[in-house]
C-alpha cells in the first residue's frame, strides 16, 4: 500500500501538471497541438453520438464539426466566428428543406434548380461583404441538405439533424483550453522587445554585429510584427481595448524595429576595430533604455505590470548621446535616430501601462510555464 505521504506527493505532482498544461504560456507554445487534439476529440464524439444511436447520414455531423471549429483557434474569434458558422449552417439547413418541399409540391426539377441558383447567387452577393462567412456556409449547407433535387424530405431532415448535432458538439469543444489571442500578442511583443534590447545593448557595448546575423534577427522580429497585426481584432474582442489603441501600439512597435534596424545598418565602424564591430558613444543614461526594454518584455511575458511603472525611474529623457559639435552629418543622423528610438520606447511603455488592466488578463498573477 502507498503511504499517505507518497499519495499526497503524487496528487501534488498531478495538480502541478494540470496547472502547467492549463497555463497560458503552455497553450501558446503548443497551440497547434492543443487545437489538433480538441478537433480530434470533437470528431470522435460526433462519430460516437451518430453511430451509437445509428443515425442515418451521420457523416454530416462530423463535416459540421470541421466546418465550425476546424480553423478556429483563438478565443476572440471563436466567440464571433463559431456563432457565425452556426448561424450560417442553420440557415443553410432551412433553405435546403425549403427546396426539397418546393420540389415535392411542384414536382418540377427546374423550379428546384432555379430556386437553388437564386439562393446561391444571393449568398454569393453577401459572401464578399462583412457577413461573408455566414453567407458562404449557408450556401454550402443548403446543398448538403437538399442535394440536387434527388433527396426525399426524410433525408433532408436527417441531414439537418446531423448538422445541428455537429454544430452543438463543435461549439462545446471550441471553449476547451482556448488559446487567447491576447497572450499570443503579448508573448510576440515581449520576444521582440527582448531581442531589441539584445541588439541595442550590442550597439552600446561595441559588440560585433555581423550583417547576416542582424538580418536574421530583424526577419524574425518582422514575422512576429506581422503575426501580431493579425491578432489585433481578436485581442480587441477579448480585452475591450479600442482598435485605435492597439493600432497605436502596433505603430510604435513597428517604429522601434525600423529605428533599430537603421541604427544597426548605418552605424560607422569603430577605428581600429575588427570588421563588423560597431559602437555608440553614450552616457550611462542611455544604458537604461536596454533595461527598460527588458522590463517591458518581462511585464508582458509574466503579467508583472509593476515593471512598467518601475521603468519610469529609469526612463532617460531624449538627451544627446554625444556632443554634436564637430561631428559629421552621418554621426549626427545616427544620433538623431538614437534619440527617436528612446522616445518610441518610452511612448510604448506609456501606452502599455495605460491599458494594463485590460491586457493583463490574469490580474498581475505570474503565468506558469
């Protein structure tokens, strides 16, 4: 028999494991795998339900599961798009039944096909607008339910029932361990700020910056910037932060990367240094910008919003790094870029601190993982 101590230890390990799996960072790092498992389980349930009670045409329940949640991942778009897909599927099923009834009453295949084409055309008209998803799925489900006029009403009713079952299963599983777009947005921004701090620190310290290595750094940061842009609509839904605020943060994010890339690309070589070795002649105050970037990254990564306010004490005013007298135009231009970089970093810190209660979903509680 297991002793009470060993049982308690096992329970503690199991609880920590569950906490780790449920943590936002774990879900962010393994989002694709979690989504795959979620969809697979939903498919298994749809097959078990329809096969268990021997429902005719049960395959359409599984098709509906894939249509509703197959491509949905973030909570912010699940709330809207899952509902849109459910509405479109329901509307399509109703139109399909109407078409079957119309053919039964008229006995004319031509009436059936004309009505189907008219409804499909109407759906296509709205499919290129704001309600595109609803319209497209309405047309698809209509064809699934009605076929090409060769299905009896009973078949249409069974397919409609299967579609509804699939929608309900999909909606239920769509909220199991959802991946919040807000966390993905935060972690990507944090990664970029941390990488910016590393590159900026290299400039201050005179660490060699090879062209190929720098290009790889900026390529990765540009990818994260583009991915963050695609998450903003979902972030706005999850946090209720106005899109205008998120757009401003995105603009500052882009400006910081652009200014740093120009600094790295235009920094003159230090006399007597090895090829690719650069440096900025700065006072100790400029070193606090690197610290500020790291603190913002930690605040975003761990939800420790106090780091945003602690950074106020370290924030340097946009002061010259070097005396402009006697410097050539290239040096003055780089100094101007460095000043703009400092200003953009400080503005980004202010914008993040203004909305920290909204993006800090876990309420300043450190994330696991």
